[in-house]
C-alpha cells in the first residue's frame, strides 16, 4: 500500500492483529497504530501481541458505525478481511472517511477474490450468510457518498482491493 514511516494508521476490524507486524514495520517508531475491533476477545489477542513489546499500538473496542476517535486523525484506514461483516457498511465507510485527514487513504482489502468470499459466506450461511462484498459499482458509490475518490478497484484470484483517497477536509 505504500504506508510511509510516521503514518497514523487505523487498523479497522483488526481481529487478532494479523496486520500488526506489517503495519508496525511500515510506520516504524515515528508513527502510530490504533487497532480497532468490535470483539473484545479478538482485541485481547491483539493486546497480547502489543504487550509482548513487539508492536507499539493501542487497542480500541467499538462499533464501526460510531468511531470513538477525532475527525482527521489518520493518514490511513486499513480495513482488511472484515468489510462484509459490518452491520451498516455505508455508515462504516462514512466514519472511516471522517477520521481520515485530507489526502488520507482508505484501503478495503481481502486475501481472496470477491467471488470466493461471497460464495464462502453463502455456503457457511448462518450469521455470515448475507455478508458479501458489493460489486465494483456499488462499492464505488459507497466510497463516493462518503466523500472519497476511488483510486483503484482490483479483484483477482489473489485478492480484493478498493483504494480511495479523501480529497477534502
């Protein structure tokens, strides 16, 4: 993604902190990372990684639709492998855009293609049965409605990426 040293990063829906090592290397000691998730148990796993002293970061538990951080606080919001699980995806994107500074970037990414993710959620059913990544047109509309400019939409067998930039404060 090209996250620079010194960047302020929100790891949205961080889960157990899978991205924490990569994000820590990218921002180095000059930047900071907030690990954010709705799940207390997942944040405990992340906190254990932070407490071990390997990765400087803070943890915040909350709902993606109401982020408890100030506006224009981050250079990057990275939303990895969790977007389909937001209860209100449009509101979550509005909040992610709100906390980005002007010129800040939002990356919504997955390690599998949209088709693979959506098929898996349909097959599993239950609580994740309707959790799907929207098609490119719908995702672009969600990003635009939040005041973001789409830089890239990529969907391959290796993964999915929607990259956008906040062009105004």
